[in-house]
């Protein structure tokens, strides 16, 4: 057995074991992603960094998964230098796997702030422009958060048409329909949540009340607008085709 000091506490460890094994035997948690007890440690993720004070008084940052315990070794699993090195390792990993939630969760558990998570948005502003210039609802805008621009919803203005989800080139804005409710989201922020109306003909849930009202208001001045019915696009086309067929003069 050898005597080592971990976070100010002197302990005995089995000779030949790694510092990470010693830490785990004491239930001291350090982050690691590339370590597996069945395999030889490689130190690839660089998350298990600790600060080591040698018997000669020199301090250095080393990876606990490959470092073997030695008599008189003094190890710190915390501190500013360790946190800086750990944060850099997390950010390097995140560059390779930006959508990996496991990396962010592990970083949060160990007090490492990785900043706002990626949202898939490329800031093309197509959603903002189509909502304002074509749909006319103006339910989205750009906002600065932590010196970065984000597309954010304007409360109460979404009409639930889903046009923003259709034009988004990366799928950053998504639409979910469940139990007769349509929800439009960007990241985990709700742009709008709406109850869907049923088609009078087939019973299919097809549009939101706000959207239908919006269409009525924009088409109201048009002289060719006929009597209104709550038809889905499929049924509206079907009835329209039948009316056209009936209105054609018959040849004798």
C-alpha cells in the first residue's frame, strides 16, 4: 500500500492502481467519458484532469485515468487550474459533438458552464421574414442574449400556421401536434400553442382558430369570397372540383 493525499486527506491506496481508481474507491467523482474498466485507459477525453503536487514540490495537471498512485503524491480534484482545464476539455469535446446532451449534462454536474446550447439555427431570418412579410403575423424577432443573436417568439402573436417550420432550412423550428393541440417551438421555447379546428366534412383536425380568423380578416374585402365553411384543404378542393363539374354546360 502507498500513502497519498487527496483533497487534503491522507489515504492508503493499493500500489499499481490509477489515481482515478483510487478516487472512485473513495466515491470522489471526476468526469470521464472515454474510460472503461475493461479497457486500458487512453486519456482521450481529458476530462479526468487533476492537479498533482509531486514530492519535489512541483505542481502539474495530469490525467487521473493514466496516472499511477505513488508514495507521497498529493492530488487535488478541485481548484481554479483544474476547472479551467476541465472546461477546455468539455468545450473541445462539444466542438466535435455539438448536439451531445450527455456532454452538457456531465459538465453541469461538475460545475462547468458551457454557455447556451446550440439550437440548429443559422440566423438566416427566413422564419422572421416569412412570418412578417407573407403571413403578416410578426410573431418572431431577433434578440441578443449573452452577446449572441437568437430568434425568439413575441408573446401572443403566433397564429399557428406552421409556415416558419416549413421555411426553416435546418429544422430549428419544429411543430408538434398531440391530442388536438398544435405547438410550435424553437429550442425549448414555445412560439405558440393552439387548439386545432375540425373539418366540417371529414372531421380531420387541420388548422388553428387564430389562423382561420387571420385568413378571414385578410380576405374579407375581396368581392369573390363565398360563403364560409370550415373545410380542410383536401375537402375544399374536392367540393370545388365537384361544383366546377356540375356548373359545366352539358352537351346534347
